[in-house]
C-alpha cells in the first residue's frame, strides 16, 4: 500500500514541472500586446543606456579598469578593491551586458508564439538576443587590444546598429503586418534616404574624430593619429548637410500634406539641432567628458529616429491613403 502511494506521489511530483511549463507557455503572448511592446521598449532603452555606460568607461579613463577578459583580473571575474573606481566603472559596464541579455531573451520569449504571423518581430528579437554576446566578445577584444581606437570604433558601430534595430523593433510592434507600399512621393522618399546616408557618414566620421581626440579610455592607449582639429571640421560637414536636408523634408512634409513621416522628421530636426549645439560646444570648450558622452548617446538617438523616418515612408497596403506620386 505504501509503495502504491509512493509511486503516485512520484508521478505527481514529476508532472508538476510539465504543468508549470505548460502554464507558462499558455501565458506567453499570442498577439502583439502590452507585454511585447514593453519588452521592445526595454530592449531599446537598455541598448541606448549601454552606449552611455560605455562612454562613461571611456571618458573616465576606465577602459582598462578590468585589464583582462573575460575575467576582470587574472584571478577574479569581478572587480577587486585594488582596481579602485576604474575597476568598478568597467565592471559595471560589463555587468550591464548580462542585464541586456536577459531583457533580449525576455523579448524573444514574448514573440516566440508570434513567429509565423509576425516573422519580422521574431527576427528583430533574435538579433539582439544573439548579438549581445557578440558585443561582449568585441568588448573583450577591445580590452585585449589595449583599446585600439579602430576596435573601439567597431564596438560603437555595433552599438549604433543595435540601437537602430531596437527602434525598428519598437516601431514594428505598433504597425500591422503584411505588404507595404510607399505613401510619399518618389522624390521625397529619395531625399529621405539621402539624408540617412549623410547621417551614417556623420556618425562614422564622428567615430574617427573621437578616435583622434584625448578620450582614449586609458591614459596610455594609442590614438589613430588623425589631426583632431581638422577631423572636427570634416565631421561637421556631413552634419550640416544632414540638417539642411532635414529642414527641406520638414518644410515639404508640412506644406505638401505629407503626413506619414512628419512626426519622425520633426523629431529628427530637434535631435540634430541639439546634437549640433552639443558638438560645437564641446569643440570650443576643450572636449569635456560629459559633453562627449552626450554627443555619443545622441548619435545613437539620431540614427534611431532616422530609421523610424525611413520606415514611415511605407505603410501597410490596406491603410495607405496617399497617392504614390503627387
């Protein structure tokens, strides 16, 4: 009799994990609800915050606060008192990678049951879930290369790409799936894409400019030996072209009745204006760390808003209401 009870208890215990897993699976979203959108927003926010903390590492000369990788020191995975504040800052940035990885995995879980009807969301969730580890590896190479400015630049490029994809992920959670068609005139779409090209050039030249400046991440790290003052001027040229093109787009959107990308372009103009003010101020005040860090984060925000503006050039076919050619 006791053996029968024991067997029944064992079967009940064995079935509990399966029932819990089943309840969890049933709880996962089957539509794009608030949970999906919150997860997408958190992914975007943490991707951007990571740029800010990475900038803090560089601008406080804490890039080698943990002088090795994947350990912080030869004998410890975490910072030690001997590493001081620089070790805390660098280790804090490394820790944020794990937080971001958790957020990315949660976002992936929330779209897992939507992978057939919303493959776009599934792909946009898979990329950060996989690329966070790639970023960690590139960060490790950055440390092992003693903060080579070109490796540091690659690290930032990957961060910008992930922020842009995060913005696309958020945008897609608010739009219907299916075929899309252009809802703006062809010339307007072409001008918007041209603006995005100059945004990319501005960011890339900005990376080279920063790599020539005083903020190497460590006092003994190499620079790219480009003339900083000249690079600041070269960096400003595509930035001003971007601003000019954006002004044309904003005026056209409001005067020609082009409503779809109007909000994104207006925000793009605001971000560019703030970015230019910060850039000019930092150049004239000796590149203070707080302004350089702000400039870095704004570069990611600029790229993200530009991506949304491009996405708004097309809308789902069934909701399109504007002629393709005006």
